[in-house]
C-alpha cells in the first residue's frame, strides 16, 4: 500500500480483552444489532476507565472463499458468532477502575446476548500495520475484513501467534491487496468463572475454543482477497498454518463501530452509533463542535 502506516496509533492500549458474542435467539436480528450499537454501546462507553472500545459485527453469510487454508484443516464444528468486541485500557489502574464500575454494563448483556466469552490479553494486542486513514470507523465496513480464529495445536499457541505477527504479516505487508493486520493472542478462556460476569448469559466455551489466536486481516475488496490467496507468497504460508493450527474458522465483518478511542468518547460513544453515522452523512459539523458535545454529555452549556 502507498498510504501511510497508522499501526502505531494503537500502542497506547497496554492491556485489553477480545470478547466473542452470540445474539439472543429470541431477539429479532435487526433489534439485536440496533440495541448492541445504540443502547449497549453508549452505556459501555461511559463506564469510567475505558480507553478503547470497538464493536465488530459479523455477517452471517458472505461468500464461499473466506479463508483459503490448508486442505487438511477444517473449521471448528458448530462455531457461529454474531460479532466480537475489543475493550482496552491504558494502564492497570484504569482497568481496575473499569472493573469496579462494570456491573452496570454486565447487567445489560442479558437483554441481547445469548453468549459472551471474554479472552484476556494482559500484554495487549498487536497491530502490525494499518493503512486505514480513519482511526474511528463507525458504519458498514468499507473494506473486506475478516476475523480468522485459529485453534492452535497443543503447545503451539505462542509459536502460532509469533508466526502470524512476524512471518505471515511480513507476507501480507508486501501485498498491495492487504490493508491491515492485527493479531490477538489471548490467554486461554477460563471456564471456571463467568467471564465476563454477566447474569443470565452463557460464558462457557467448548474445548476447541478455549485456546485461540485471532487474526484481523483487511483487504481492499473480496477480489483482492482472492488474488492474495492465489499468490505464491500466500501459498508459502500453508505449511506453517498446517504445522501450527488444529482448526481455522473465518468470520466476515459487516460493520466496525468505534465508541472510545484514546480514552475519549467518539460521536458514536456519545450519541449512539446510528446517530453518529447520520451526523456524518448529513455533514452536520455543528453537531460535533465542543459546545454541542459538552451539552449532550453533561446537560449543561459549559
């Protein structure tokens, strides 16, 4: 890519979590998506201590060519998700502030989520490179983005994460088709305690999901994805994938919604995601002036 690499802007988040979500089956799809974006999202955004909050909504169906992995490796059986959430903190102290106040957030999960499973990332995630100009996307994804969940073979989690961050990302960096690579290598999910501790929501994951390494990879468009997979450089990665991974399951991203960035509320975090999207579409610059933001946040003019 000829555009600048903005990957370093994510480095302020020292620790975070990656949470997989499944919408409540009794809730209509449109209501689930709207509530997650415009009710649950702004509530989460206002919990003190939060430094980073992004919702990734997954499409149920997109195409048949999401991940061209080794023929010998299949997907995790029965693994279906509606999305994933990244929550992060700048320091251990701000994380503690958030956790002390988060019960008000977790009590809301039962309204829309069947299952949430939080994977801790005490050392943070790694954005290897990111050529997106927009640091706070909010809306339908303009790129062809995947979250690829790798179940590492026994004892290979660290080696798999290192491979994705270094050798695989090096191949992707040299490709004109790839816009972003971000890698999450969380600790194993702890099924012994509810994580997160949200009442009336399932938090237990099956064995093949306990240990995951997650690759976020964004392409210019779906045809660029196919060109990348067909390249000799990508084909050279298949042996390593086969050596390190037991299962590979790819999820297509339909929308990315950023509510908190660098400890500050975005317009989506302050007003709701769809309202923020409308403000942008209408070029309503007055709605993002400091005086209006202060009024909407505090109910006071100053």
